[in-house]
C-alpha cells in the first residue's frame, strides 16, 4: 500500500510494487512520491529523496511502444531529465523488469551504501 508515500494520487501497479520494496529494503530513507522538482514546469518524479536529491523513475511500457519509447515522449523525458540534472538531481530510471526482479532495489541499496 502506497498510502504512507502519498495520499489521493493514483499510482500504477509498478509504482506500488516499487514503493513496497523501497519501504522494505531502504527503511531509513524518507521517500516522497510525485515530487514536483522544477520551479515552473509541472514535471514530477515517481519517487524522490529530498535530502540527497535522488530521484527514481519507473519506466513502464518499454517493450510495448509506450510513451517513453516513442519520439515525442522520449524527447520530453530527455528534456525533463536534463533539467533535473541541471538542478542537482541524480535521476535513476528503472524498467518494469528491473523493478520486478529486484535489480532496481539492489542497485539503490548500493547507491545508499557507497
């Protein structure tokens, strides 16, 4: 259940799974869901740790010609991630497979243990 992250925001099954794994495996990190990081654009991160400026993006639809893999959507993501980097964020992007088989959470555990 994602309620401890955000109330009143619809989340995907993939984001719900990621939220569960973040709570289980990185319990000391305070994650915020749907954080609006840019001062003027409406861009949001799926999950963010405001204290370290680490952001997580759950990239669904990578094998099904989803928004993130088509021209306009991919270009928009590039703009978003470039602006996030300019503002000091570390953005980590994970596909459905990476989230479901725990490669994502294992990588994040390395990030927080470095």
